[in-house]
C-alpha cells in the first residue's frame, strides 16, 4: 500500500517524497507528501485504483500535494 501511494506522488515529479505511518487502535494511516501538486490523472490512475481497493478510505490532501489511505487491522475471532 505504501508503495502505491509513493508512486502516485512520485509521478507528480516531486524531488522528494515524505512517507508517514500513524496508528490509532486498529486503524493505520499511510500518507505520502511531495513538493509538487499532483495532476488529476495521477490521483486517478492505476496506483490510485489499487490504493482505493485495499484501503477503507483513500483521498488526496486539500493542497493536492499528497495522498493518504486509512487501513484497518483485521479483526481476529476469538477461539
């Protein structure tokens, strides 16, 4: 998942990409930010399709310089 977000931001030709991973309970948020605004076709391409398929929520930051995805840890049934 992080790879897909990284590739989306890298396609915008940003000279540097910052990846952030944060957790809260069973939720995981991965964010990729760059210096260059993303074009619309970068945020809706094959990488975005994969990211949105694996994430519960996926989106583009308000300034269009990054993408994020919320994942959730699988619930394990107690035996």
